[in-house]
C-alpha cells in the first residue's frame, strides 16, 4: 500500500471536515489514516471521539480500547469512562475513571465524570466528594459547579445553595447550564429562553443544517411518529399510556420510536400500536435512516432535554413538522422544532416570544392523564405509614430538587400555627432527610412533625396518597404528575402560580377541574390558603367530595376526548 499523504495532512483534512459538519467524511478519513498509521494513538482517540459524538458507542469503545493498548493515558481512560456513562454502565465507567485518577489524582475531567456516575446512581455522598476534589483543582469548572448546584437541590442543602447562587451568577455559564437545571431554579421566561437557545447552539447547532434532507411528497394517509425514551417507570409513561388506545388509526399511520425502555412497559404500548420501532443502541445516522423511511408528516418528541434524549438526531428535521410535547416545560431552544404543545395557562399568549417554537394550543389542559380514578383508597391505613390518626396530614411527594427554602419556610410557618398537623415528605435520599431534619430542629420544631415516606411501587404510592388531607405544591417547579396523582386520588392541592411554564402546571391542572380557588399568586396567600383549609374541615371535605364527583370530573378523565383534541391540533399543522 502506497501512502500518498502525511499524517499532518490527514489531521488537517479531518479537522476541516469536522469544523464544517462533515462528520461521516471525517470518520472515513480517520479510518483511511489508521490504515497507513496503525500505531498512531491520536488517530484512535480522534476516531473514538467522533464515533462517540455520532452515537456509535460500541465503535467508540473499541477505538479507545485500541488507543489504550498502544498507550495508556489518563485521557483515554477518561474517554472510556464517558462512553460507559452514556451506555448507562456506571460501574464500568467508575472502574476506568478511577484508573485515570491512578495516573493523575488531580485530573479534573475524571473527577467530574466520577461525580456524574455517582449522581446517576443516586449516591450523593460520593457525588459531593468528587465534585469537591474537582473544584479544589479547578474552582471555575463550569460543569462541576452546575452539578454541585443540582446536588444541593437534590439533597435540600439550602445553606450551601444560597452561597452557590452568587457564585453561579458570577461565572460565565452561558450555554453550559442544562435547561432543566435552569427552569428548576429560575422562573424568568426570558432567562429560560436565552439559556435554552445558548445550550442548543453549543450542543447541537453544528450538527444540523448540513444533514437536513428534503422529504418526498406524501400523497398517502398522513403519518405521525412519537419518539420517546421514557417507556419505563417514569412520569411520561404513566401520563400518556392510555392515549394510544384512542388514537384514530384509520385517519393516521402511527409510529412509536422507542429507546431506553423497559420491555414490560413497552409491551403495554404494543397492545395499542402495531408500529413500534426499537431504536435503542442505534447511532444517530441509523436512527435518522429508520425514521426517514416512514416519510412522517409529524414527529412528536416526548423527551426533549430528558437524559439520553435524541435531540441531536431529531434536530435533523426527520419529518415535515417536529413537535415538542410533555417531556420538558419550556422551549427546546431549537428552530428545528416547529411547535410546542401547551395550553393558555402554562404558556399565556403574551409569552409566546420566549419560545423558539410556535405554540400549538390545546383547548383545555395541555397535560394528559391516564383517565383512571385512584379512589377509593381501601388498602392502606395511616398506621401502615406511621401517620398519627388524630393529625391533619399535609403531604408533598414532589422530588426533593423542587423543594426550595422559601417554600419550606412557608411549611414551617403552617406547622407552627397549627399544632394538629404533620408534614409528610418523600424521602428522596438520606442526605435530603438529614438536611431537612437539621433545618427543622434549628427553627425549634420537633422532628416528629415531619414523617418521611419511602419510595414504594406506584400502585402503593397512589393508594397511600389518599391518606393525605391537603397536598402542598412546590413553587418554581410545580408538581406535574404528582399533582395529577393527587387530584385523581381525591385530595385537594394548593399551589402558587408562577412566572414560567414549570411553575404554572398545577394552575393548569386545577383550572381544568374548576378549582382555581386553590391557585394562589404569592407565598403569603399560599400560606393563608393552606391555613384556612386546615381550620375549615367542612370546606376541605367539600373539595374532596367535588374531586370524587364523577359528573364534575367527567371531562378531566375523558382521555378519549383529549386524544381527539390532540389529533385535531396536530392535523392543523400538516398542510
């Protein structure tokens, strides 16, 4: 074999392809260079990085392992760890990342990636250990600071959060803060919009326009695809699972593209949709080819900004219209998503300019539910969960990252004013419990005033929820599925309607059942409303009675009508 180009020329060509978005050409060039320079470690590293970026995780793994055989470096071991993180093989990732630290115990990338592994495993003590080591080496490490903030949210470490807020505001985090973190801490829609667009620009923009292709004209029955990575024990599944039986298969060809699923959950969908397509473990190019062959009029992404999402490939415009729905309460930040499905409460008409998408309004509530009444609750008793029989049970089963110090202060006020109450919280993790109890003791309340609920299977969770007297909503990021669960269990929810999508979801749900009286506009009114309900048993019981009145709740449970409204909205954008 005669070599016509030097290694330096190959490297220049590869970089030129990458800088112009010609990733497949770059990969072919790298493989050609490897055939001439089979012992050059840098080529295998570049090959692995590009394969990783393109979603070819198995190929990337092989390339990095070959690079390691040639020369074991901290960078190669770290890269292998990141591949295993993306494959959700966290123990394998930890093994390689620890080997990377054996070569350099102060390597910030490996320290950060180890913290990611432990975060994904829910081991927040170890997450914090590695984050602190990383920040000791590089105090301005943007990703580490972002994850530290999120970890403090998850563990209700409000003292540390208050210090971190100032630090984050002083760091140049533009484009490096994940949109989910941003909407969980900031209820300013303009800031949410700016963050989402910058995030998109940094993470996706360079992989879009070059790969867009023209779709052929569709003269046949209109086709609609859903793409989702949450057909598992996840809120998205529980909300949407009963829609599929009511879809009009005579009017539309429906496809469901699924990844990151559990088979038992997928089996449920397959009962109602015949065209379920497994795209798990496929590269972006492979997914693109699979989806494009169906010549879709509409592709609905249910997993925008969800971990392990497929936005990288959905951004390539795989259908005539691309729609964001349900997964993320905010803008995708991408001009390649044509619409976002909402209602006029979560996105008021005067807020549309804070979305890169056009808003596709449903006539009533935007958030579907499974249409199933969760009462009467006959299986559980207060004694089963160590709840005092004589006390009024105030509950919040929202994830701990949603519980801010300001809202917790309101709960403290309520507990102090009403000795006949206890607060029932989901114990998300051990550190969360520790910090909450410490806070409680510092303000002079006995820890018996809070009872922690363990995670249980969903059926048991729904059953025990009916033991609550009042559900207390969180503020910046409302309960979504949890608020729906409470309504379906016949328990009133008190909320604060906020300034962005994530903080208006409970308002939307309560409005749909005619209970706007439980929607407040500030924390003072929120506290007083809860106090009033505690002390007005008759009113409280009347609310419960209304929530259990089949006629009054008929439209809320009408999944069939919701699906019809949903299809009419989608149809309106197909022409």
